[in-house]
């Protein structure tokens, strides 16, 4: 057991009980989200893990060792920590910020420098950013640095206290995807505090719902959606979310259809021919390994036609995509809200495997909300719809829309 909290209680001076008999065991590699209303005790509980706050009673153990017996400074150097306002040192370069804890742990300079380069690549920022200062980066870029700084020293536990609360929705979704991807690849254990139910359901392997310092429900996102413990949990989830957890369709990959694409090295004439043959106005673009790299539309192709350029020279790399193992719920929500007609689907290696269309997602939403009623009313006519699922954890880049529409308005 990596992290164990037993009968944890925090009582502030004046007698206010912030955390009341909290118990939780966390295995290595889990993504735990604490969620609840303001004053529910979620942040207090998390801050006791690295002894930013001392518990009033109960025990917290990491790898079987009671943290109350550890040096608090040394303990904190073993635990990554990301907060809402980033907390980057303004007088330090990005490289120095990333390697702050490794330096305190007396890593050699060469190892620290290599680690900084390795980490900044993970968040898809250019290496030259290492020489910049935090004020020269956008809020979203600073938050990315805050995330990788927490991972730089290779700690087993990463604490994140509402890290994306102050960001705009587009940047926030992008960073949620980044964090989930980094957590899965690194195998680290994340403890994440949020007030956003969509965020918790999308990121967590288990969600801890709290109210007035007590645990109300601890379970997987799917089980919480299917079986809320009480009215408080049901109200926190909200009736507007797609909570019909059906077993027939769970992932985007299950509903993806064939995509029409071109390679980066193809000529514009070849691309135009493909558009004409397949009757589409847009082609997805892949490299020679089949990895999705962008898209090109008929307007852009027409503008550059005759220039001697190839598809890779004129394509738009700002493409929104989802991964094949993304569960349906958040994918439906994000795509339909943005008005996308269809979206590319990639595998874990970034290879294009198909598209998911808006029409398909509308069918999933319809069947999730009305399928049972339709099934009952259409039994005599034999036209009952198949009930489909709505559950998700989409990853992608919230940027340009990609559509593949025929001249008749149908979607390929």
C-alpha cells in the first residue's frame, strides 16, 4: 500500500472540525480526485499528506512509514505539489524552476539539465523556453511548467490542489488531458482536489466525495454515476450530465468509422483527386507512419494549387482529436458543445484509426436518454433501438474543427 490514511481528523482552534474520521487506502498508480462543496475538507485532507497541515488525530503512512515521524522538509521533497496559482519562482528561469527540487536533492548539474529538457518535451513546449522567465509565458504555459516541475524529481506521489481553476475552459481541458496522459505514462499516484464534477469524473480512477469533513462516497466514476450514495451525491452530479451507464458502447474506438486521409508527401493534385473521388471537402493528413499530423480543406488547397507545394507544406496542424480508448461521456459533451461535425480518432501511438461523427454522437445521446422509452413503445413494430452507453475520458487538443462533408451534406 503506497498511501494509507486511518481515522484522520483535523480540528482547528475554536473547535471547528474540518476533517472527521477520514479513511482511505491508495495503491500505486491510482488517480484519486477529492471533490465536494466549499468547506467540505478536501483541501485540508490533501494538505495533511505533505504536512502542510498537521492532523489532530489519526495516522498517515507512506509505504508503511508514519509521516509524523518524518522530517517534514524531507517529506515534501518526496512529494510533488501543484497549486492553482502555479507558484513558479519569478526570478528563476524555467529550467531552474523545473529542476528546483532535483537541485535540493543534490542531483548533478548534467542530470538536472537533461531532466529539464526531457520534461519540457513532455508538455510540447520548445526547448528554448528553458531560458525564459515565468512572466514571458502565458498562464497555460506556466501551469504546464508547474505540472512537470512536480514530476521532475521522480516522486511517487503528486498532489494537485485545483490546479486549473483559474484557467479558461479551452486551456483547462487541454491541461486535463495532459495531466491524465502524464499520469498514465509515468505510473505515479496523483491526489487531485477539484470542485468540478466533470473534471473529477474525467480524470479519476476513484472519486472521493466529501461533505462537512466526512466521506460521503468513494468509488470509481462509473459506479458513482450508476449508483450515487444519496441525494447529496446525485445533486452534486447534476441531472444535466449523461449518467445513463449502459454496457453496449463504452469507448470512442467502438463507434469510429473509416477516415479519408492523405499523406504529408502527397501532391496537391493527388489530394484534390482524392477529395473528388470520395466526395469530401476535407482530408485528414498523416505522416508515413500513419500518425495524424493535421488536416487540409478545399479552400486552402485551392489557394496553394499550382505552387508546387505538398500536403505537409500547407496543412493545418491545429487539429482536435480523441483517443480510441476515450470513454463516450466527456467526448459527447465536448464535441457537441463545440459544434464539431466529426473528429479524428487516434490510437496510443498517435496513428489515425478513423473518425467519430456528430450524427453518431447524437444517436448515442438519444439512445442513452430515450432508448428505453423507445424500446417499450416500439416492441409491436419491431423497431426498438439498441441502447448505447455514455461514459468517457477524452484526450485531445481543443483547437480547429475538422470536417469531412460530402457535397450532398452527408458526413463521411
